C-alpha cells in the first residue's frame, strides 16, 4: 500500500493569500498576542453574529474556559453526548466536574433531547451540545429547556463554522459557541480556535482566563504605554495561556474571508456523494443532510460491514475512518456508567469518507466507484 498516494481524508485548503498574511506579520514583527488577533475577533463576531469573540489556541481551550469561568463546585455534573471527540468531555474533567453521558438520537448523531431530560438531575450545571459532523442539534428544544433548569449551554462547534439551524448560526444559540481551527477542521490554521458569547461579563472573564487570569488586556496596556503606570495589572483568576497569536490570527482571518466559498464547495462535494450513493442497498446515511446554509465537516455512511469496508477502501488507495467510538468505552470514562443503546448500535456502522474542498472530481468518482463495487459484491466481503 503506497500511503503517500492515498486520497487523504482531510486536507487544509490554502494558497498564496495565507502565506502573504503570515509574511505581513513578520514585517512588524509582533508575532504573539496583538492587533491581528483583535482584527480576527472583530471579523469573526461580525460573521457569526455574536457580540464577542475571544481568539484561542484551540477549541479544547474554549471548552475548558467556557466551564472554568463559572467556578462551579467540585463534582457538579455536566450533560454531554456519549459520542463526541475526547476534548468535549475532557473539559468537564479539567474542571473537577463529572460527565453525565447522554445517548444520541436514532435519526442523527446528536444528543437526544429525550435522554437529556431523563439523565438530568439537580446536580447538573451545564449541557454541551455538539453539532456532530456539522449536523445541527435541536437547539430550539435544548436551549429553552436548559434555561428553565438554569443550565449553561455550551455549543461545541468544532465540526461546523458558519452552518445554521432554523436560520440562526450555530454557536449563537447557547451561552457559548466553541470553534476549532485545527488542521483538519473547517477553518484550518494548524492549531487554533475561538469562543463566542453575547454576554459582556462572560466575555471579560473569558479574556482573563485565556491570558493568565490578568485583569487587563496586554495589548491594550501596550497601546497605553505613554501612561505612567501602563505596566500595572492584577491577577484576578487562575488563568491559562490559551490566547491566539498574530500568526495564527493572520491565517484565520484569511480563511474566514474564504469561508462562504469553502462551505459552498463542501456542499457541492456532499451533493455529489449523495447523488452517487442514493440507490445503494447496503449503505445508509446517519442523518438526513440538509444542505441549505449548512456547514458539514464529515460525510458519513453507515454499513453493517464497516471494518471490511474501511479495509477495502484503504486497499484501493482511499482513506476512511471512524468518527467516533462512544466515550464511555474508553478506560478513563468507564467509571461514569451510562446507558447509550442508540450510540452502541450506531457507532459500529459509521464510516467517514474523504471530505475537503480541494478533493478532485476524479477522486470523488473513484471513491464512488469503489463504494458501488462494495455494495454490489457486498455478500462476497
Ligand atoms: C476537534 C474537536 C475538538 C477539539 O478541537 P481542538 O481545536 O483540536 O482543540 C473539540 N470538539 C470536537 C467535537 C472536535 O471534533
């Protein structure tokens, strides 16, 4: 198997524009936290329709501080879907809180509202809604219910950026929206992320927690260096070093400018996948793709012969993988006992196919040809 010739699962999309944006930062040079981050934050807020954005070095950082700023009592509980990336639940443990694993829906891979209500107890302080693969959670049900229970709502938007639900951007439904700009995600800066909120008090805390817990923004202090005591700040919180820097912000701002086009490219590829797979006998979809104003990160198929199918694709030069094994199966989460029959059944069938905006037509055709072959000779596998 020649792995270097294999069709990749993900690939960041960039051109000379990103490279020029970085060169620009080096001219100054001011590589760390500074004006490029501010510029990105302003533009992201405008794009997503939120009052505030804090640029960060990852979505994991965003999830961590979305919980940390509330200083919840130890061992309080956070409702989280059992099928999500490890960081969503790790953020709960970082805060000495306990995850309550909620099952997913049968007709999509998102947190089940029915099971959410069932698993809720008085000890719960927050709910994490993960828009799995970019498919929106039923935020119109989750948010009003959570507000009645006094729960903080955190949207993990690592799988989407610019997608909407009922005409409202994902990330703006809850109290916090957390985004990832990791190498494989929708916007790609190598590593990076941000958090959005409507609430000024939360915003100030998020800023402080993302920069050592300081009371003052270091760039603003720098701008006021004519003042006698420009150097003064206080440490108000136990903060972290989670800020975005100018280099990452320069790439992120360039990618943000292209995002609408990148998302429509993704939609076109998914449409081709859907057209090419609609009549298959041994495959189904994990949810009904709604491609208007959407942003999907993954194209997933379901098949009972999942492992054999992945092996077959790999042998034919096509990367494929599984998103994801339910978290309660992992040793670290085993002690948080949970019932999750839907996820148990579903995850065994999930296969993610290559999806990135530079995927060539010839590559999509090859992938579809192989999927159809597997379907036709399914019984032989
Ligand atoms: C990738 C991912 C994260 C973490 O993103 P980073 O930017 O790598 O920290 C969090 N949640 C989900 C659902 C993810 O897929």
